[in-house]
């Protein structure tokens, strides 16, 4: 009957005039819902609204919208997620959609696209969750793509390009090989040695006196310093030469730190040998001493090799609002308590509070509970003011600590999850690749005429063609389903 007749005998062909009162029964994953045409026609572009007028179009029109249909019950069947569907139908009653807790945002977005409901009806709080999940997937795709780029060798590239990639991977990606890890450890040790030498060189007992009676660093320490600077210079130049984007490399924050750690050595060396001819010797020595202080910038090079420092930097960056509130609280407290302290201490003949700006220093060290003791109140009211000020300072400092710690923990855990997800994605791709090769070899044995048409990944592409969840950044070249996006 279905093959011979293109229309249902019990359906009115002119159903448009009764579409407002028409009752639509929908079965989604075993959950039945009853809708009326007047509700569905509020959003005529959605899939459920199209069901109202599809009966007059025959089986072809019906099965283009649903998976199955029962003519006796006039019930439409959909093999979709019922939990997500319960959230999506809220748009017909409330005009907005909220995701339930525990539903994968990417899968929910795909469900909305299937039911042809625009994302603008999704509430802002749920949109933020969806955007965060999309950013995580893009980050996973980026990491996977970087790993694949490192594993792959493009034979069409020139020998110099391949050499550049090898040097870049050797210096920038310690996880790529054992020699790369050795180089990363050596670089870390050179940073520590250089920092220790800089500190030890300031000990008077280890310094030597030159012919003019000025103290200078021990020659042995200077030799160690020169060797460390030579390593840093060679490392920076090789990384710059092998960088795929030299402009981005030059203006990267960590690379600017590298330059600031190296540059003072060469400038001081130039001033020592050539500056004396152009300016007075005392000016040269002052300039060299100022440049030596800039050597402390090399301690920030440790952030390149420490994920903990990178996480701390990101947490502070994400906590600018909390840090701003902390500074505002302290600024208000410093101004109020310094003014009160100055006013209360004026009656004492030996007061240490000469002016309100001078009292700022006392308020700062009191509210931060440092208390050097160089300025202190001597009257009873002044001491009471001091006690209240450091209690308020403790409260002001403690308030933003919890959000900052939460940002640190959240980012640290997120990085671990992304690393694990990227590894699982690669394992899944390897598994799909092995299955695809096995399926391709079987298909070649069964049907030799198909050889060269589909290739070894034919089976895996067939599987993924029925899936609507995959990493979008890899969708153009490698269609592999991910575990993270398949969760429901």
C-alpha cells in the first residue's frame, strides 16, 4: 500500500484551513508529546511546524521530516535524544530555551539544528556554556592538528623548509623526542645557573678589586655568565630562524623576555669597551650597573618550561576584576585611615604623622599587616584606629583570594582535561585508521572493481557520515568522530 499510493486515504488534502486545530502526536525516543497547530505555527520555520502541513504531501513529504510514521495513530517517530527535545519544545510555550544540566552543549546545539530551531532562542547563560565548550573543542582540534603536523612530513617541501620544521620541533616541543627533552632540560639548567651566578656575584667576599680599586665580579663567574648568554643567544637565533611566523615570534611576550635577558649583556659589553671613549668612566659604570640589574628578567624564562607558572599567569589575567576590587578596597582604606591617624596624632607632641600623604605609608604597611614600626601611633585613639585598620586590611585582602584560587584550579584542571582529550582523539584516529585499512583491504578482495575509488578510509567515512558530531577544524580533511562530542 505504501509503494502504490502516494497519499493517505484518511488525510484531508486541504488540511491548511484546519491546521490551527490539528493535533500532532510526536514520539521522540519513546517519549510521546501532543502538540496543536496553533502553537507550532508560531515558529513556521521549525521542523515540528512543517509536520502540520506535511500529511497532504504524501509519504515522501512525511519521511523527509521524520524517521517513521503510524497512519492509524497519526504518530510521528523520531530517533533523537528525548531529554534535549523536552528542553527544545519550551520555545513553543515560553519563547526561550534552557539546557538541562548534564546535557552536552555541542549535542544540544546539533539537536536544535535538527529541529530547525534558531540558536537565538537559547538563553544567554546557556550560550556562554556552549561557547566555552566550542572553545575547548577548538583547542583540542588545534592540539591534535599540531601533533599531526609534527608527525607528518611533506615531501613536496624544500629541504630547507623541512630543516626549519625539524629545528623548530627540536627547540619548541620537548615532547616530540628524547633529544628535544634533553635540550629543554639543558635550557632550564642554564637559566638556573645564570640566575644563581647573578646572585652569587654580588657577595663581597667573592668579588675582586680591579686596578682602579673598584669591585667587580670574579672572572670565573663572568666566564660562566658568558657561557650562559652564549647558549641563550644561540637558542633564540635558531628559534627565530626556524619560526614559521617570524613577526608573531618577535612580538610574543616570552620572546620579548628572552631579548631583555640577553640584550643587557651585549650593551654592557659595548659600553665597557667603547663607551669610555665617548663619555666619562663614571657614567659608563652607572649604565653598566643599571643594565646588570635588568638581568633579573631571565628568571621569567622559567615560565617557558613551567606549566605551573603559565597557569598562574593565566589565573591572574582572568582575575583582573578581583584584583581591581582588592586595590580599590585598599585605596579607600588607606585614604580613610591615614587621614584619621593624622588627625588623632596631632595632639601628641612627638607625633610621627607629619602629613596625610606621609601617613599613606603607615596605612599601607598596617593594612597589609607588614608593620615595619618606623611609623606608629602614640595616642589611645591612634592605636584604636590602627587596630581597626589592620582588621579591615585582613578582610579586604581575604575577599578576592577565593575567586583567584578558583580561576587557577579551573584553568589547571581544564588544561589536564584538554591534554587527555587530545591524546584520546589521536588514539581514536589511529583506531579508525586501522579499521579503515582493514575494511579497505576486505572490500578490495570482495570487489576488485572498487579499487582506487574509495581508498583505505572508506569504512570509517561511512561510519562518520551518519554522525553529526565531529571536530570542525578537522572536518575538511579528517572526518573522525570524537569521544568528547559524542557524550550525551
